[in-house]
C-alpha cells in the first residue's frame, strides 16, 4: 500500500458529511460513494476557479469525459463523519486533466485517488486541446506550469 496523501499537497478542500444512505451493512461508507465525493469536490473546485460546470466547460463545443478513476481505501468513513475532500490538478496535459484526490477525517487519511478527464468534441468524442482560458485558470490557481 502506498503512503497516505499529504494534506499540504492540496490547496482546495470541500467538506462533506457522511449521510445514513451512504453507509452499507458493514457500517462503513459503501465504496462507490467515494467516486461521488470526488465528483462533488471536482465540481466545487471548478466553482472556486470561477468556472460554471457544465456551461463554461462546454461553451467551445467540447466536454469532459472520465477515462480513468483509481481509489485506494486507507481507512473507512462512517455515518456522520465530517470529511474533507482535497482536490488538485496533478497533471495538465494537452487534452486531459488529472486530478489527485485525498479524503480525510480530521487528520486521518481515508482515501487517496486519481480521476482523469479528457477534453473532447461533444459530437465526435475525439480528443481536443484544453481551452486556453481553462489552462490559464488552473495554472494560476495551482501555481504550476503545463506539461510539454
């Protein structure tokens, strides 16, 4: 198992509280809900950057499609836990965004993960370059340079 993600690697966090409906018969959060947590946090990340999803991301005739998700469960979340979901763009490619994900309860790392989206033409679904305005917003927020 890899080491837990560092909270210091993230500049954006979204709080979530575990609801009763998300807990399985083992009294822990059902694994599929962690992808929902990631999706909610990514939407809020875009909101923090001043990006309205999906309107702004589709205005150039493109859209984003998830092509890979990886989650590593380090410890379980339980009903009524207050979680902090950290999201950051770990890689900004020509046509893709790779998000790193970390979920914590207080200081305990519960989940580490990655979600990769590719930007593509809505109709043909063939990859297309990330819009320049999006690259600029992400680079300014994350204080990073794009990959070559």
